């Protein structure tokens, strides 16, 4: 395996690249540094074969750092990893074998490592020479990872959070999550509806039971998986970061919760809107996921929908009140007046069998309450 050191002022960048390199099975990361001078000090001792270097570094640019690293570790090959493609031309005039744009695509990383392996096999003295000194074929093989041109408009993804959590692509395909924590991290960030969430809040909610250092690595790994999942669908910047906080732009998702909230906020109540509310409330908010951080809002939303349906009863015709009353039994099973009102309504509409079933449900509730 080749030894490598990673230099990036963002800890998440170091952890994600560390994970990606370990997954290739070709590279052993022997050092990760957020400051260039620390990497330079360690470089002589560790003697890496590869140096992955971010270009935008505090105090010194990666391009300048590359020149100094080439003096300290003349046998090491440099690969730039950066979020900014405007440095591409400058990178061609440094002693680097590759230039990758964040977020790094695994296939592009594999190709860069393959190019490095090919150059080593040639045992050419120009392996780590400047691009200007390479022959034309080698020059052409040094890929620039250009970002895809943004689409003029990207369709929103379908998101379901009532009952269970699921995301569907534009073509209807159900997305699969790499891990349960990846899914929960997405849910937590979306839950805040575009409001930034501090890293430490995320760690407390999702990884409170593991040591802090391990929790941060798990967070960075899960963030990488979330970003990579949506990148495959053409959404390159789903999770945003700034000032130690992360957030998701909710506008790219069309959710059943947003539809539900819009309906219950309307002043005019009709049988159709009530029917839509009942259909959308297929279960409590993230009910089957059992996320404890969602409990408070789950209870609040259930109460809001129950209040809406209770108020709607007075604006509906008699035969239109049956469905919302059944839903109220589900949302507020301890409220006796819902049973009494529904039983009377069923009797008035000549449904004695239905009224008897509701009466039996009420008796079961009373029996359960006595046993508590």
C-alpha cells in the first residue's frame, strides 16, 4: 500500500478523504493535518508517497505549499483536492499528478490513483516532475475534475415523513440509505427546515453514546454518504455548512408534511380538504423511525390536526362528519365525546352495527384505563 498524508483545514474534508482512500484498499493514511506547517514538519519523518493537498489553506495557499513540500519530500506525488475549479490552470504548472474537485467522486479518485500507479510502473524520472516536462500523453491524462454545469431547473424530490420516512427520486425510485444513522442524520437536518444546526447539537442527538472523537468521525462519514446519495441524482449541494453548523435546503423536497400544514392553515374548510388532511396523516410524524428528538413536534402536530378536524366538524354536512370523527378516535382516543358524537351520527344514518363497534371500542378503552 502507498503511504499518504492529507492536508485540509476542514476536519470533515480530512475524515471523508480518509474513508474514501481506505475503501480503495491501495492507500494507508499515515497523517492528517489542518495546518500546512504541521504537515511539513511531519513529512520528513513519515516519507509519504502521496500528498493530498487542499488549495485554499489559511496563511498559505496550497499552490505555494506544494512548492515547499516538493523540496521537503521530493519523492512524494501531490494531488490537489479543492472545492474551487478556478485554480485548475495554476495546478497544471505545479508538480502535481492530479486535481480533484470536492466532493470527490470515488471513480475519479480511483482513476487518479491508477494514473499514479502507471507512472510508478514506468519508473520515469519525470514521474513527479512538472506538467510542462511531461510528454503529451501524460499531460492529457492529468484530468481536471470540472463541475457539471448546473441544470436550469431541477425537479423537486418527493419526501414522506408522516408515518415512515422515505424519499423518492423524480422517476419514482425509492432511495436507499447506506446506514440507519445516515437516514437519521438526513431526517434531523431536514426537520429544522433550513435552519442551521450546530455540529455539537447533532452529535448530542445522534451519537451521545460514543466518545466525542468517534462521534465526529461518524458524523463526517454519514455526511459524506448523504451528500454522495443526492449527488448521484444531480443535487450537488444538499447539505450546506458554515460556522460549525449544517443545514439542508428544504425547497428541493416536496413533502407530505408541507402539504398537510398548508391545508390545516386554510380558513375555508370543505369535505375535500378534510379528506386530504386525513389521507396525508397516514401516521404520526416519523412514527416508525422512533427518533426521540422528533417526539415534541410529533405530539404538537398531532394536536394541531386534531384541533383542525374538531373545528371542521361544524362546517361539514352530517354524512361528511363520519370520516373525521373516526380519525379523531385515532388521534385522541381518550376523549369520550368523540365516541358519543360518532355513535349518535351512525345511529342517525341507520348504521347501528357501526355504532355498536364504536361503543365496543369505548368499553375497551375504559377497561384499559382501569388496568393502568
